């Protein structure tokens, strides 16, 4: 059973993501100033493979989107699902909604706001709140 982050979930954290197959996406690399999609995101048997054609390390890519390296690997049996409280979920949904509304209206936002947004969105994706490419990830 795969517990690692799916290619789709990871691609949602990056700009310009394109689906190649269900388990294979490409996106603009978040770790460098990427004008065309150089990041390959592919699910393997026991891990999520990330490869930046410009040479960013997996660590740099993970750090840029606030994902821990552990989340790329399946740990057999001992995986403990992080607790995610209703309060946290509400907060994350709230942050994502506000940020996306502001961005839609063309209001300016700070890097820090964007950071919180990305993290909230990631948590929602990890906990299955964002599903099937509907709703919140239409950005
Ligand atoms: Zn890169």
C-alpha cells in the first residue's frame, strides 16, 4: 500500500503542472526560476520520484514546497498518519479560500501569505480534502 504523496498531490503544489498519466506529472520546478516544466513527478513502486532537469536536488524541491523528504517514501507498516484536527482543517480551508479569492481579484499578497497558502493547501491535499482536481485546486 502506498502511503507516500501522490504525483497529483505534489503537482498541485507546483505551477504549470501537467498530467502525463495518473501517476506521472510534470510541472515548473519550485526550486528554481523555471519558465518551462522541468520537474518530473512520477510514482514508483515505493516512492515518489522527483527529478528536476535543471539539476535541483530532491531536497531543494521538497523544501521549496514545504514537503518533508519522508513524505516521498512508503514506510512499510509503521506509517503513522499525522493527526489533523477539525480546527486545523477549518483554518486551512479558510486560508486557501481567502488567498485564492484575493488572487482572483488581483489583490497583492505577500510571500509569507503565499507560503501559508501553499502549506494549507498541501495539508488539505494530504488529508484528502482536495479530490479529483475539483474545487480548490482550480488555480
Ligand atoms: Zn529545479
